[in-house]
């Protein structure tokens, strides 16, 4: 089924995406929550659909930085307070970890310790 207002199609990241609830909450608060939604498996799939004119999407700026600079995408910055997005690290306890991965994990742990507003869930 194709909706009457085809421009009201919202291309959404998959349900498990940590950004999706933030975007949907914003749209509902703005009274724009009544739209036809197509869920796609990746940011790249969403970007390709946008380039083909198949709908609109809210994405974090860093995911479309290159396309914005090249003029492929146009957009607007939202006046919204930042919402926290969780980062989880999961590794197999009995598997070898590279020096790079250990350094990255150490960096995240140190960052969390020095920035008290970021806490590790218990």
C-alpha cells in the first residue's frame, strides 16, 4: 500500500537502534507522529532510499556528514536537548582480545570514570 501523501513516509532504522526511540519521541511531541513507517536494516539502506526520493528520515548528523557536505542531502538541525544514548561493550570472556580493542575498552572505562554523569548500569 502506498500512502496518499508519499512524502509522509518515514524511513526508520531497525527497532533495536538506540536512536529510534529518541526520534519517535520527538516526532510525537511535535505532533508529527502520524506517518507511514518503513523499517530498514541499516543506515546505508536508509541513505540509499533517501537518495532515490522514497521518503524522509531523522538521522544523527555524523551518519550523513559526507552527504550533507557534498550537497546530496539537505536537512535542518533540530532544537532539541541531547538525550543519552547507551553504549554497551560485550566480549567473550574466554576469547583473545587485540591490543586495539583493550585500549578502546580502557578508554571508555576511563572516560566514564572522569565524567560522572555517565554511569555504568548495575
